[in-house]
């Protein structure tokens, strides 16, 4: 069975490969974990999650996600026990 691009990206990030990640693809991944875009502030995308006590702020660099912001997301996943939500 073929894994989805989302699953492939998640496995790559979970293994520690945080570089050369497309910003749009990363946004789709975090949204699959239940994060919702709350507002745009300049070039910053501010996401919230009902189980997470702090917002996640993302900002693209040349259409790519910044590695330190990916690391922040991974830490939130671990800290709050988040999982990918099933597609509807």
C-alpha cells in the first residue's frame, strides 16, 4: 500500500530530517494534526490547537519551512501527545 505524501513527510520529520521542507506541504501536515490557522500577521502564520497551551508561529523562507519552527512543532507533538487526525 502506498503511503500518502503527508505520511512520508511525517516519517521524514520524525526521523530528524528538518531541511528542504516545502512550506505549503508543512502547513498541510500541521493542519492534519489538528492545528488551525487563527490569523496572519505580516508573513507570520499563527496556528492554534485545542490541546496546546501556546500558539505555533510559522514564517516561510524562500517557500520552505524553517527547521527551527519544524522542531518546535515536533516538540509540541511529543509534549501534548498529538496524532494525525483521520481524513474525513
